[in-house]
């Protein structure tokens, strides 16, 4: 009888232990389900972060996740992007015009890449390709890439990157195809290097100073960030810098061109960027002249020049290295070097028009130099 009593007691203790484990498991599951979770390491699935509510492929932002747009976005093989920002409770980015906003530790930038099946009719749906997260860890940022499955039900952490066959119909009704490259973790650093550290490119004051159609009404993005507590130091009554929209034909050609070069080239070609050794500074507020490439002798050779001598030859785009490299898909010549496989025809046309519109007499050409 005593033996049976001891066994029953042990069974009760064991059962209680199992109940505790089950309760703990339920608590853990609830912690994963409720509220945005950002850990010290990458999650296996994008959904683990809880950035989006409902069907994750709809990209409906959860509470605290704020959508935003850039005035002139980076060209990425004609893909579209939906951008979002999230910050931990009681934190905010600090207003600055020096570079990107000064984000708090733990802030996350979320960028989703996709293609419409038919650009003439967006109702036919889209295909999500990848989602990139940038998480501020303090001294620099971590880059995590997530690749969407064919079923469009989830995106999975992808360190090594991959290539996706993508096709779509453009606005002219033409079928387009591209071997879309999803970058690996090291390639992210190639574009995002600033002062030898990995940092964001897009969310600068001048790039987001525009209205956005939020769910509760249209508002200036800077004002909205301040209103929700995501931006500190913003003065609603002050003038704030802003770039032109590169494809707005009613805007000034010079401003459109510099905005395009800023977002597509300026992340490398600036005094703290990876392309600073070229001697070119392609930022929106750069003064037109040698630093932008006008009559600037090349520092490269061979395939990188196309046989030309200067980055920009005023009034002659065909003899300008800048146009040659933008028009190339040769890995040894193309610019930008990463982030595209296709030529951005509209971007090339813009910069070529800008160069051809330059007055040669406004610049001093080097003596005894070939203009090939």
C-alpha cells in the first residue's frame, strides 16, 4: 500500500510538472504571437517579427509600423518597393540633414521588393521577391535578407542570397524578364558602407520630405513621424530640404538629375562612401563641376571607360564615361556595380539629356586632352 501511495504521489508531481511546462509553452507562444519581436539574431521567418497583420503578403502594417516613401527611389531592375519603419517604445529618430536620420538603437527599416504581373493592370496582382531588414545595433546596422516562397505565404532568412527568374508585362505591353539577384549579407555592405560602417541609404530628410497617403489621411512624412513620436527635433514651421522627383518632367532638369545621381550613385560617391577614391561626389546638393565629373579624367581603365577620357563631357553624352557605364551590363564597367542586372533606360535618358543640355563654355576644358 505504501509503495502504491508513493507511486501515486510521484505521478501527481510529474503531472504537475508537465502542466507547468505546458503553461510555460503557452506563455512562450503568446509572447511570439502578440507584439513585435526583435531579437539579437535573425529569425528564420519574416512573420516571426510580427511587422504585418493578417495575411503577411498583403503587407498590412501592424500597430507601430509606419509606411514611408522616397521622393526619388533607387533603381532596382524595375522592381517596386514598399518601405516601413518601426522603433522601440519611447524612442525616436533625431532630426539631422547631415546624412540619414539619427535612428535609435533597435530601430528597424523594412523594405519589400515586388513586381506587378502586369504594369497596365495592377489588379492582376504582384509577386513579392524579397524583404530586407536593417536593424540598428548601435555602432552600425545589421542587414537581414528574407526570400519569399513561390506560394507567397512566407519569406525565409537567406544569408547566401539567390537568383530568381522574374517576368512581368511593362506599361507598353511588352514582356520583360530578368534574373533578379537577391544579395547576400556581404553584398549589402557593398552599397550600405558609410564611414566604413553599414548604414541606411534612403531615409534622409531631403528624400522623405513629401506627402504620403496614410490610412487616416494624407500628411507630410516628416510631420507624421513627429506626430507618432518617431522623430525628434523637427520644426514644422522651418524650411526643410527636399530633392526633386527624378521622373517629374515638369521639374528642373538639373535638380531631377542630381536627385537621380544622389540616390543611385551618391551612397558610394561621397566623402565617406566606398567610392570616395574616385574623387567624385554625386550628392543632390553637389556643385556642378569637376567633383560631379565635368571634364574629370578617369581613374579607371579598360572596360570601365569605354575608350572615353572624361566622366562628363558637356553637351556630348555619347563621349561621357558616366553614360557609358550607366548603359552597360558588363560587370567590369557597369555603374552602379551592384543592385541591378538591367539598364535603366529612362534614367540613362535623363542623365544624357542633362549632359547634352550643359553649356561647354561654362566650364574650362583641360588643355591638350582628348575628348574621345
